[in-house]
C-alpha cells in the first residue's frame, strides 16, 4: 500500500552558487559522511560532476521528505538520510539514527529514481507500507 509520494526538481545552478558561496560548509549540511567522501572524489576529478552529485542528493532527500510526510522536520534531517547506490547502480535510501527507527516502526519501504539533465536535477520517490501475510 502506498504511504506517500514525493517529487522534487532542483536547479543545479542554485546548488553551484551555494557551493561557490559557502564551499564545503554547504556540502556538509546536506551530505552525510559517505556522501561527502564521494562528492570530494568526484569533485576533485570533475568539478561539474561534484556539483551535480550534490544537486541530485539534495533533490532526492527533498522528494523523500515529502513522501514520508515530514518535510524537513525531526526526525528527518539532511544527514540522517543517505542516498546510496546499490551494486547495479540503482539509487537507494539508507537511513540513520532516529529517522531509521521512525521509518522501521512504521514498516515502510522506499523506491527512488534520480535524474539530471542540463540545469536541473529531478527525483521521484514512492514510500510504501509493507504488509504482512495477514494484510496488516
């Protein structure tokens, strides 16, 4: 059963301007430690890929926060929500701390799609309630 749906479109130029203005401090606000490591590696080799990485993560976290119905209100925080990739490249949400507990208590699962093209990054997220064999 669908619990919630969220979508977000992010202007990559806005993320680029924030990174230019605030540097690493902006990235540290949005990205968890694992994401920061990936951003640093990509940005060092291809600066534009680093910008797009932050933009897609920003967009995905916004879409997820809408799908769970919390927005950016505790326990939802930027750094408690990690956007990772499964071995085949599929994006996935990995939660931490109180947000993980909140999500698990409600028996939820997440499906996520990310895209970026030109000046925009977009994300679509569907959160479903996992039902047991009795339909509960």
